[in-house]
């Protein structure tokens, strides 16, 4: 039997649609305690969009399954800090993930459990393997939408609490109009 899937992924724009697809939006009001300048964040319109995630769920959060998603981080800053995702470790720490750049310019911040950090440049066509035990956060350093694809084990889960509590060891700030990696610890 031959059937057409009604789920579509338009790879060039990162547009995901059809059955099993859902979207969630993170606005300024959801991101208390994430940015360096909390005072600047609290003065902004809490409804302002920072990023959205569109994902395809074919199997639920079962072991052995996969999720597929597209993250779109809006251009913007809170104080001097570029718009970014909350960032997380996977709850099952050994679960890895692929990201790939679709549109826009940004950085992928990576941090291991001993808080060793590094950043990879994200641009259309860049491929990023995020190994297990590694927290990850996307930062939009450009003037247009940063669009990034992702595929990860569906039982990975998200541990946001450790990042909410301890942050990343690196921040990305606009210094004289250029993105700069600034150590956040010590
Ligand atoms: C899934 C994953 C991405 C992120 C998305 C939003 O494991 O890494 O789909 O969930 O980029 O970022 P967070 O989840 O940190 O708000
Ligand atoms: Zn992840």
C-alpha cells in the first residue's frame, strides 16, 4: 500500500506542518532569571516573542523514539544580551541530539556537567552534534530570525531547573555592535 504522509518539512525555510505537529512560543514573560539584566527584562512587554519551537511527535516520549523540531529565535536583545533559548540538559543525561542551521546567524552554547563551555557558530548548513551530558542553548546574534532544525531521542526530557539555578558559564553580549563571549562564572 502506498500512502502520502501529510506531514511536511520545507527544508529551505524550516517550515514544519501537518499531522502530529505542534508549536509553542516563549515570550519575555516566560524568561525570568535567564538574562543577565533581569531589570531590563522586567521592563519589557511580557508578551514579546523571544522564540518558538515547532515539533513533530510521531511516537510520544517512548524509549527508542525520536522527536523532530524547528526552533526559531527572534532577533533582539535584553540589555546587551542577545535573545536566546532557556537552554537545558536532557533529563536523561546520556541522550544526544543533532541541530542544524537553516536560516540566520547565531551561536550554539554548549556546557558539560563540570561547566566547561564552548560555542559553535550556527549558519545555514552548519551541523551540530550535541553529545549527552551537555547543556545546549541557541543565541541569535543576527538581525533576522535564527532558524535551527533538531532531532533528539523522544525520552530525553528537558532539565531546565539546573540552568535556571546555575546559568551557563558563558554569555553572549553585544560589545560595540559585535557579539562577544563573556565568562559568566567567578
Ligand atoms: C530539544 C531541543 C530543542 C529545544 C529548543 C528550545 O531537546 O534541544 O528543540 O527544546 O531549541 O530550547 P529550550 O528547550 O532550551 O527552551
Ligand atoms: Zn535538547
